[in-house]
C-alpha cells in the first residue's frame, strides 16, 4: 500500500521505507489504494484525535529531544499553547530524523504509533509528507513549519509534522 502512495507522489518504491510490524487482528487495510490529498483532510472525519511529531529543547540545560504529542482534539494551527493529552519520547539527547520510519508506544495507553515520511525533501508546509497509523486508525502526515506548539516545565516543543 505504501508503494501505491509513493507512486502517486512520484516517488520510487525503493525510496519509501516500509515499517514491518504486527498489529494483531485489529488492523484492516483500506479497501482501495489511498491517494494523498492536495489539502489536509481527515481519513475518518468522525475522529478528532491526532498526533504532533515534535522536537523539544530544554531552556535551562539546552538538552534536546524528539517525541510524539497526542491530542484528543487535534485542530491544526489551533492547538498552539495547549498541553498534549499524552506524550512519549522518541529520542533523548538528540533530534530524531523524522524521515526515518519508526514506531513508539505511549506508556499510558499502550497504543503504538508507526510512521513513514516520504523521501521527498521538497514538501511545503501543510502538504502531505507521509503516513502513520496506530493499528486502529490510519493517518496522513503533513509537514509543519517547525513553530512553537507548547511548553512544559522548562521544555519548549516545536511541531515538525502533524497527523490526523
């Protein structure tokens, strides 16, 4: 399926890494290949949740990290200053290369999020940049501007990508 997504973006399948995983019996593939939308759109309009893929920096120590911030009501551009409903570190001490596929599990819910960012480095803000899922729902990923999203304790977090 990711190969079909990549071909629609003009990317060769070999350029699109695929994360191999097992989600159990809850995962269901879409009935037809998905074509990336031209503008941000929810795959499932009844769900309002989503994730921000963030890079954070501690104002006091200068330590950096990357993580995924979950929001029950993700509204791109309107979550600025709001604390996430859940958060999990992806890296500590360095910024992750979000263009490498990966997965992480939220400790509070046990929900695992998988992501793949397409290999195209020329994606503009709010354009489709990749694909993610949590074994229950599939998400398009969109490029963000890297602007401040929220602060917690001494940490400032900037959004790199968002997905819903």
